[in-house]
C-alpha cells in the first residue's frame, strides 16, 4: 500500500466513524484501519498460567524436589514473592 497523506488517513477514519455498520467485515472498506486492527487487536493476557505456577509453588518449594536446580528455585522464589 503506498504511503498515504495525513488528509487521506483522517478522511478514512472519519468515514469509518460515520459508518453505521458495526460488523468486523465493515473494516474491509477501510484498508488502513483493517491493517491497524489486525496488528494491534490482540487478546488480553491472562494471569491463569502465573496463578497455576504459584499454586504449584507449595509442592516445588520442598527440599525433596531434587530435579530443580538452585537457579530455578531462586527464580521461582523471586516470582512468587
């Protein structure tokens, strides 16, 4: 896509905002906005993985878990503190 002038971009945004169509398919009429939408519309990160890791911490913090290196234990202790 060739470089657009500021006026072209402003015009496209104005046309998008005045459009009554609220479907995602309406973005196909606005290529610059569609590109920005696809680039920046990412799912919000979830804390589920970190919460699972912290929940398992009580099992991993025992000294009888010999498969963990001291470095990983230090890192894990830092994460959960």
